[in-house]
């Protein structure tokens, strides 16, 4: 194992039966730190998200009371992507 000291930090996510794409992003940020995660998020042009992950992201926006710009910056998305998701899924947050 490359980072055994970080195993306990990731244990709750690793014990899940089903991983979501957000879980993978969280594990990456724990293991590699914010710098590499920011680098990965900035190159988000070829990322794809499934429907459940999109709903998790939009639910996070509602829970944290963020606007589209703040949410996009947090997840490394474009504002247009967030607006398109909300329009496509007809979510009124």
C-alpha cells in the first residue's frame, strides 16, 4: 500500500458496498491532498457524471445554500454545466 497512514481516514468510504463518483473524488483528495485534487478538477472537460452523482451535487448546493458559481468552483465544473443539469432535470433549488 502506497499510503498506509491514510487508510484509517479512508476506511469509512472504503467499507461502502457501492462507490459513487463523489466517493472516489473524496478518496483522491484524502490520499493525494488538495493540490493534486485541484489539478484533477481543473481538467474537468472529459469528466462524466451519472444521474445519482448529479443529484448528490445539486443536493449539496441546496444544503450549503450555494449559487451556481460557488458550486461549480467547489467541484471544478463550469457554471453552464450546473445550469444545464438544473434545467435538464428540472430541479428548482
